[in-house]
């Protein structure tokens, strides 16, 4: 008769930090919020040992990139509008109306 030693219990899986997930999602929707949530999530992950450090980092990076692209787009838009107004190259056409 042989007895087998029972294996140890597996530790429960580590949880993923919820703010890290939110940071990644917000980076695509509201980029500055993704940056803030990512920084908060990384600080929490340091303290709790949860998973999600990569998600938080991705939220910070993508949030920063999208924020910078948005700022550049707004600046270029204002430069374009100022150029059009300054040069007077505004073309206004009358669109035909249907009766």
C-alpha cells in the first residue's frame, strides 16, 4: 500500500488593480484622466503588490501621447483660423435651397 503526499495548495491568484484598468480605458476616452489614474494605480500597486503595473504604465504613456496630440491639434487649428482670417481667404458660397 502506498501513500502519496498531497501537494500544497495553490495560492490564490493576485488581483489586478482596478485603477490600472481604468487608467488604460480612460487613456483612450479622456486622456488626462488616464494619466492621473495611472499614477495613482502605480502607487497603490507598490503598496499592495497587486498586478496591473503594465496596465497603469500603458495608461500613463497613452494618456500622455493622446493629450499631447490633442494640444498640438488645437494649437494648429487656432493657427489655421488666424491665418485664414489674416489673409482674407474666406470663401463663402450660397448653397441652393430646395423649395
